[in-house]
């Protein structure tokens, strides 16, 4: 975005090419300075050894008491930020929910409003980068790919993607963290889901055989995913010559800072600036990108699901746009075939499309019309993923039954 130098874009904006090519070795120790965080200071504890103690403790008790299905039912109709907590949950869960839904003192409502304005004008680019950028990038993040593949989500990827897409959709809604929005509830339910996966996945023999960690979804793992979404998208918009004002860039960052906090990430790990974000990304994301058997399989599933949208986009075009977003190294790792015709078409046509759309932003009507189109497209995708039903984020009760 505007405040970022072009020097850093090739590293972060092309999906960590430096790390992907093996030039950067994985860090042996956590060296990112907490002085660059929203907290401004911290203990310096390696986030790879920090999880979410509050959520983990409550959810473990739910499993031990056999109350997970009950809680999923009780929370099903709790959807909006301004709704009171549902009646009936266990006291420890009620206390957790009441605390977890509170916004931090550093929340800036003006920035959140400006972030929605950015979505109105650039929602199409952002949504595509979330899907074809971060969504496919997750397949070359080994810990994430294995956690998804061997958990319950790996057995029903359409459902898993629907729940992930809901978070992305709720984030881009007007007043996402306000009274009429849903992002607070979505984040809190996601925290519970992460805690359930942390409880269940270590019980999977297949995950234990493949994983290089004893407990999944650490604070570092969440921030890796955060960078694959927020930092990647910020850098890619700049690389695509999308003109984003410095205030809009700061608003987009704030939206994602708040998301990280509401997902249970400690403030000392949340970057305060895009410069700090890129620095952290170069340590935690770039060096770890690598192919895995699980990731290749997930990429195939994701692309097959995308082709099922039947929105007039061919499978070769999906391959080509993924390659355009992520580059040759990553797409080759994922065994995505090269498409001689559409690869060239996307490489030439997409910059031309962006140039036309950006030039027309100065006219009176296109921004509102673009948002209407983008919103219809997003709703169509959610309708397909949710099979016409409301998407509800729930705690899993088991792992992938195909890989116990």
C-alpha cells in the first residue's frame, strides 16, 4: 500500500519468494521485537510456545464433561455482536464468552469505518487475494496444511472453507466489529474451534506421525496465517499498482490488528505498522513455506471446489490466476499445471483490467456499482459453500475419520 516501499514488495507481495527459494533459513529463535507491536513491549516469549490458555482450559472442560454438542446448539443462534449471550451455557464458558467479546481499549472506530470504505472500492481485489492468494498459500504452510487435513475440516473441505469464508465476509461488512456486525461473534467462535482442534488433534495418530509439533495452532501459527492474509494482501495491492491512500492502508491494518486480538493473539505479537508486519512476516512466514503431501491434496480439493462454483470460470483459468497470484515456485510445488493459453491471458489481461477499473474510480457511479457487483459475487459464493443455509462456526467433536 502507499506507505510501503516497493523494495519490500517482491519479498512479501510475491508470497515470500526469498524464503520459498531457500535463501532465508528458518529462524532458530524468536527475534522479532515487541517494541514494534501494538502493545509496544512484551516478555519476548517465543510465540511458537504460546497458545490460548483461557480458551483451551474452558474447551478442555467442555470435552471432559461431554458438553461440546450442547454448547454448539446453544451458540447456534448467537450471531451478532450486540446480541446478549445465550442462556444456558456452563458458568465457565459464559465467563469466557463475556470476556472474549470485549474489544480492546485501542480500538479505533474511525479507522474501522474507513476500512469498510476501502472494501467498498477494492473488495473484489481483496476477496480474490484472500481466496487465490491466502487460501492456496495455506497449502504450502506445512503446519496449517497438516492441521487442516487431519482435523475434522479435512473430511469436509466445503464446510471448512465455508466457515473460513464467513470470517472473511464478516470482516468486510459495514460495522464488522460494531453493534450490527458479526465479526466479534465469529472471532470468539473461531477461538473455541481452535481450542477444540488443539484438544483433539494430538489424539490423531496420523497427525502425530506427520507433525513437527506436539500441539497445533500456536500464537505463531495464527500470525503466520494472519500474514498470509493481511500482509500478503497489502503488499500485493501495491504490487498491482492499486493506489491506496496512507489512511486507507492504516485502516486496513487496524482491521486486521483487531481481528488478531479477537482471535486470542497477545498484543505483543500483533504488528503496530506495516513495516513491523513485513519484518515479522519475513521471520515467521517466508522461511517455512514448503510442499507437503497433505498440502498438494488440499490444493486439488480447493481448486475442484472453486470450479464447482460454475460462475463461468474454467479450470485452466483458476490454475492461471492462482499462478499469477502466487508465482511459479508455489504453484509448481502444489502440482498445479501450467496453462499456456490462459497463463498469458491472465498475465496481460489482469493488469489491464485493474488499470481500467482504477481509472474509472474517479467517475461518480462506478464505485457504488462495483461494490454492488462484488457483494452479489460474495453472497453467491457463500450461498454455494453453505448450500443455501446459514453458515455456523462450531467446535468439532472429532478428527478426520479417514485418518484417526
